[in-house]
C-alpha cells in the first residue's frame, strides 16, 4: 500500500468521523424533521417533493423506531451503496490497481463540500445522489457491453428502475434521464440503439413509476407542479435576476471546491479512454452539461440554490480523479474539502459561526436548542392540556414534533406547505393553541387567526455562554381560521 493511499484513508476516516459526530451532536434540522413527518403521514406524493423519501422514512420508523438518530439512518445506507459502486468502477476503470481508483474517488467525493454536506444531512438529496449513482452505473454497464457486442438488457432496465426512483425522490432527477438520452444522441455509433425497443420500454418504466406523483397532483389541483414550475420561477426583480447567473457560477466553484472547478476546464483536453471509462467521460460531459445549462438558464429568472444542480455534479464522479490529477489539484481539493467539513460541522454542532462576524444567521441558529425548547413546551402543554400545537414555520412545527414524538402539530404561515394539506383547520376552530415563533418567523400572521394571543415565555438558547437564538411560546385563544 502506497503512502498516498494511507493518507487518503486517513482523510476519509476523518471525514466519516465528522459525519458521525454531526449525527450525534445535531438533532434533526428543519427539513429533516419535516420529511420525517412525511413518513408519519403516508401520501401518494407531497407538496414540496415526490414521495420516495417519505415512504422510506415510514419504513425506517417501523424497523428502527423513533430516536434522535432515526431521521439520518438512511444516509449511512446510501453512503455504503455509493462506496460499493465506486469499488465496482475501480475494478472496471483501473483493474490493475483498483485500490488507487477507489481511494482517490472516495476521497474526492467526501472532500467535495456539496457531497459531504448533502450526504450527511437527511434532506432528499442524499437519497437522490445514491440512486443517481446506481442508475448511472447500470447505464454505463449497459452501454459499454452494447458497444462490445453484448446484447444484455437487464442493466438497462435496472438503470431505468433506479432512474425512476431518483425522480420519485426529487424532480431534478429527471435531468439524469436527459443525460442518458444526450449520451445516445450525441454519437453516431450509438444511434442504432434508437431502433432498440428495449430502450423505449425502459424509458416507459421510468415514466410509469411517476404515476403516484401525477395522481396526487391531479387530485390536489396540480399543487406541487404549480409550485415548482410557477411560484419558484417567478417573483425575482429584473435588477436582481441579472446577477443570479454569476452567483450561480460562484456557488458552483465553492460547493465543488475551487480546485475541482478548475479541473472542469481540463475535461475537453484530458485523456481519451476507451470502454467503461470512455462512457464515464461521456456521462460527465452529458450530465454536467445538461444539468448545468438548464439551471444556468433558470438563473436568469430566479435564484438557483447550490444543490439544484446536484445531478450535474454527480455526473463528474466516474472520471473526476483523472482531471484533478494525482498531485497539487487533488491534494488542494482534499485540503479545502476537509477544512470545509470541519467548518460546517462546527457551524451546525457547536455554534453558528456567522453570528460571530456579521448579521445573525437565522437559518442555522434555528437548528439549536430544540431539546431545551421541548422541555418548556411540555410544561406549557401540561398547563394547557386542551391546546393543540403549532408553529410559525413548517420546519419549526416539524422540529418540535420530532422532539415530542408527535405528528399532531401544524403551521401558521402565509406560505403553502404540506401542513396545509394535512390540517383540517375548520375542525380546529374555537380551540386554543400553543404556538412557537422566533425573530425570523414572528407571531404576526398567527396572531390574526386567534381572538387573543398571549406570550407565555421566551426560551433563550446559548452555547459557550453566548446567546444563539430566542424562541417564543405563545398561547392563542379561540382559533378563527381564515384563508
């Protein structure tokens, strides 16, 4: 075993240890708790995203129960699946030295900030990443065998199956299918595949798997589709929109690391491999190109969040190690990713670092202190046993519900969320409510929904003697629901 492999193993061990510490020290965050609540209320689909993650969290709760770590249990399953695919790629791309490929690709993956973060927290993206990698693996196997004259269609159907599951996780998983199509259409050598009925049957399989999402939208006034294709793509002012493409590219350089971003410019001029690796390179071009161009176009109209383009970043993985090389770019990428992982871990587990140097980071601050707040809420519930629970944001409703191990919470906000589909507000009319609010999401709108609103207490959350945030517990009397 070479010295560089031993160093990479040490880096991987540290990055995995940081993941473990993150799980131990950080209770489920807002969206993590929200998706857990999906698993408590099974639906064909949901307002924010397709249903697969919620379905799997329902299964997780049945298998392992409701614990502080349950919401993130599947992230470890997906990490193991991803590493198994990397080993399979290592044996195909570098059979003479698979360990070198495996440890370089594993180090590169875990040291890429977006992959470390989004495979650690239990947002839908960790599941999307794993399913996309498995789907890509089977498609690359199929294409490589087909080019070698082997007519075996099981890998194609497996690729379609996992593609369908990816789209059932997040809508942007559909870009993976467009990448596969681009790979076939962009080369004359693969055009004969267009006469293969199995290609279309596989595509039909992926599309048919979306039936639950389509049916839910048809029965709910196309709510989710309208949100993602309408509400999210409108509302930006022209002056702001002009700067969004530059922000999108800057964010890309940050979440990939500046050094992997630099390596992107080496892709057109890099080695021209054959076989499986050649198809991995084509997948990188097709997947990164399709996804990145789609969201670059979107960025002219709306702010593009850093994780929307995650399919494009996944596409780089099979051959990214070639373009970083084995020396300065690779090790600078590794050092940058390790530093970012340490910073992110400290930010979410110890103290919101932005609070030390600038305006308060409300988003990160709101992930602290929910166990302490749950104690206070339990005391108020004992004093007001007939009151139902609510919060001024869907994430707050989910976070307090997770801590109290109850899904019987709702949100009070002018923005639509899944709680609007779950809650029969007229059935709650006339009842009192205990409502959680804070400075970012104040009591204002909820106050208009009750005959009287009284602040019961403020719970201050501190770390290392420094205040992090304040939560308010309000008593709303005689609920009067309005639109």
